[in-house]
C-alpha cells in the first residue's frame, strides 16, 4: 500500500483523490485486523505516522514525504468515511 501511495504522490495526486482514498480504505481495512480503528483512533494513528521516529524510519526510504502525505490522506478518510 505504501509504495502505491508513493506512486500516487509521484503522479501529483492529492491525498483526497479517489485513487489515494481507495488505497487508504485498504489501509484502514488492514488496520482493523489489529485494532478497532474508529475515527479517533485512525486520526491518532495518522499523527503517529507523521511524528513518531519509528514510523518515519519505515516510510522515509519509500518516499521522504510519504509519512506526511499518508497522514493527510488518513485524516481525510477518517473525516469522510468514519462516523465514530
């Protein structure tokens, strides 16, 4: 999923674009396998992606702006798709 999101970034797509949001929906579904990713939890996870060094260490080699981009996309997904 991360590499596909990075590809979308390279194409100049926005975090809110349909293609990116479809990937984020897959990410949310994957996340749900481990935690109940409510709106609040998913937004908090997005913040971790952006700020926590371990997440950055994983994402920066894929694309240096991926953590910020995916966090924006996750927050948009949470606002649009998650009710609780």
